C-alpha cells in the first residue's frame, strides 16, 4: 500500500459532499487511477526535475527505430531483441525523447556500472548510482533489482520512467516489488529471453516489439561460432559428497559416466584468434554493442 503521504485525496463531489476516505492503492496502479474520470487532488508525483542535453547517441537502425516507435505509442511494455542487437541504444533514444526522470534497474552491479558509463557518454549530466554502498540520487539514476526493492518506498514517486534491464529477472514476490512500489507511469522492459510468467506484463506491460534472431540483419551482430567442448570433471571426494553416514543410500559410487559435461556457448571471436569458454560472470553480464 502507498504510504499515507502518497494518498490521493478525493476532490469535492458535485453534491457538495466529500468522500471521507482517501483513495489508497498499490503505487503501480497510479497510472490506472490517472486514466479514470474520478476527480481527485493528486499529491503523489514528486518527479525529479530533468533537462537532458545529449552528447553522443548512435543513430538507430531500422529495427531499433521500430522498437522505439512501438514503445512510444503507450509508453509501457517490453522490447524483446537478441543479445547484441542494441537494446541499450533503443532505451537511450527513448530517454532522450521523454526528457523526464528515469531509473534504470539492472540485475547485476557490473551491468549497473556499464549502464552508468553509457549514460555518461550519451548525456551531459551527472548519473546517480544506488547500490554497492552508494546512494547518489540524480534524474538519471542506475540501480540493481535488490537495491530498488530496498529503496523504492522512498523513490517510487520520484522517477517518471522505469527501465528494467534483463526484465525476465523481475517476476517474483521480492524483486517484483521494485515495480509494484513505483508510481512511474512509463515502464520499459528489455530482454532477449522473455519470462513465461505473466508477471512481467502486469508489472511493465505487454511485449510491444519482438525481433526474432533469424530476422536480425547480418551486419548487426559480431561474427561468432558455437563450439562444444567436453570437460572432464574430477571425481568428488566421497566423504564430502555423501557425508559420514556410510549407511546412507547416497554413499553409492559416483556414476563416472555422468561426470562429463558438454559446455555450450563457447564464443570464438576472431579478434582474439582462439576459442574460450564464457565464464559465469560473462554469461550473466553479456557484452553490449
């Protein structure tokens, strides 16, 4: 529920009477309340004042412009495009168009700082950071999903637009609070792998643009090839694996046939001249183009 200071006090009815109770709802429903014909005194918005001057925005490709135009129709919804096709550039162009306060929410600290660097390149303004021991609030601010959950009760009426990077992480009772506790009317979700759950649609909006991989222009992605590399796993220490209870059925010998894994997704980039498996960190934080 909204804090008492966020309540929208209903205006006077035509009969001269007043509705005794304030309208109280989850912050996410503020956009819906605005679209109703119920008159009320709106004391919710405290959007941070914003005036953005651009420094360096890359010209959008045709499919990126299509994604931007589709989102601007209702200013809510998800853009689904393969990794490396420029979802970040679409978002930056939207930010420049909106000219309003924006909070970018990322799943990882590495992505948070990557967004900060790109925003600094694109706009002539200070970029705020909330997370990783920082709390620096600016009209353009980056944060993580966990930090957004913690601080959204204080931030929910200060940002007019939310951008959820890798928004398939959003569904759930905890991380979803970063969307539920915000009154932001404008919401953009970016992902290459949309979640099967309908939660994303209720928290951000429907998929408004989807670019299949087979429709990506050939000059839009870095050259790559996929190679499978079998990895021999060492036999785990039986005492550590199964514990000291020798009578346990789990103490049976390890099936060595299952100790081989095939790791997919080895990216072979021509500029490096050799194949190298992606680390867990690089898989979680893909390089953006």
